[in-house]
């Protein structure tokens, strides 16, 4: 999932931008909306990338390329989440140990 912020508005960039699919989320955040990843990247001033971790170098490049040309010159905050799939990572007291 990709999240962008602009002033007081919030948009989620998702693979399948169906308001019906995200109805529960949108009910909790009335100022938010969903859109395609490319549309949301082009729209936002800053982009928060929050996806499961465990990416190889090639997968990271592919993910960056998938954001599209609208990402050029924008702030991208990488909040990639390390998960248990990631080799040798354990969570202890809020910190990740590798």
C-alpha cells in the first residue's frame, strides 16, 4: 500500500482502487480516498511507502520503478515493514534485531 499526504488530505495508492473494497477504511477517515498508485504518486507532495519487507536488491529497483514518473523530485519516506519472512529478523521490545 502506498500512502501520500497533501495538506490535510490523504490518499491511498492501491493496485485495485475500488471505494467499495476500502469502504471500512474510508469510513474511518472521511478526508481520505483511494486511487491507483500512479495517480496517487502524481497527486501527492510526499509519499510514504509502507509495504512488507524482505525484498532483494532487484525487487527494490522494480518497486521503485513501479511508482511511475510522477515520483521524480518528491519526498519518499520508506516505512517498509520487516516481517518474519525476512531472514534472521526478530522483534524484541519494539526493535528489530538482525
